[in-house]
C-alpha cells in the first residue's frame, strides 16, 4: 500500500502514518510537510517500524510545491492508494476579533490547500483506475461553536467539498471519506492565530480537557476507512452532538447552544 499524508510530520498526520505502518506490512509512506526536521524524524520512526518512508517539503498553498509532490510520487511509485488531506491550521476569536486577512489565511490552507492537492492527484488516480482521499475536517464543521467563526466555516467547507468529491469521483472508482474529530491532544494550537488572548486560553483549555489522544483518533480513522465509511466521527460526544442537531427542532437546538454561548462569553470576558 502507498499513502501520502500532507502535514504528516507531526500531530494527527504522524499518528496516522505510524498507525498505518503498524497495521500494513511493507507500507510505502510519503510525508509531505513544511517542517523538514520533524519530517525526517517521522521518516526515521516509520522506517523503524518497517515502512518505506520518505519526506518531501510541501507547502500546500504553493502550486509548484504541490506539483512537485505529485510528480515525485508518480516517478517513485507510479501509483498511489491513499491520499490524506491532513495539513491544516487553527483560528479563533469573535466576529470582530477575526480580520479578513485571518479568514483568507485559514481558507488558503485548510480549503484551497486541500483543493490543490486533490486536483493534483485526481489525474493519477484516474489513470490507474482507483484511489482514495481521506479529508480531515473537524466536528466544528458539523456542530460549530462560538468564537471560532473562520475555523467553523472552513471545516464546514471541507465537509461539503468532500461530499462533492464523493459524488463526482465515484464513477472513476475514486473513494472519499471525511473525518470530523472533536478536540484531542495534539499540536494544532501551535499554528493557531487569534488576536484575542482569551481565545488562545479557551482553545488550550479544550485541548487540555480532550478525552482522546491522537493515537486513539488515528485508530478510529483506520477502522472506519477500512469499512469505507464516508462520514467518520471519532468522538462519542461528537456523535451525540451531531445526532442531537439532526433530531432536535432547530429552535430548540439553537436555544441549547445559546445557553452554552452565554457561559463561554462570561469565561472569555473573565480571561480578558
């Protein structure tokens, strides 16, 4: 099996690579990331597990980097089985905290970056007659919370884009899954942008209280990708929130969320 993971040097991307390497003998792995030191460390770990891994620098906001990624993969392997669109960043803040520049930054990475990578690999998958994209979104794309407007929006866009891919690429025997994890212990907060210090404190608090590790999330993804599940929910509370949103009358759901928003607002104001 041959897999490509964007943002695979750290966090969930690396956990996915390691988990697949433990499950699949002789795995070929391409770690596409902007951090060379961490990328090489990931390759060393994967090699110790018996995988055939290599690192390539890839900024998914760069057309030339993405083109170089696909050209390298095709020249080395000729085919690819799985592409994990995992690279992403986090943003936070109220509507007035987040500038248009911050919105543009997160959209360029989390949405357009995924579009670039997907467009680059589709021709290869069509030529080989099969393929599989696993897009990493977030619970925030299904059940958004206040003070994360741009992040909620981009992750909702990833869910919608994934559904479009599923329908459009299905006739080409190219499958798609979209993963919507809740908070888990990772390094996503390293890249988070927010002009409001209270937002950083709030998000770090969510990360600290997370009830799953990145390794557990990777295991859940592996199990559900193996079954070709389209919408992959990794957290029990996330599944519960998604079901409640679907089943409750919309006004009742909104009222429940407004009650939580008031407590979050008080906490934000206290931290500020």
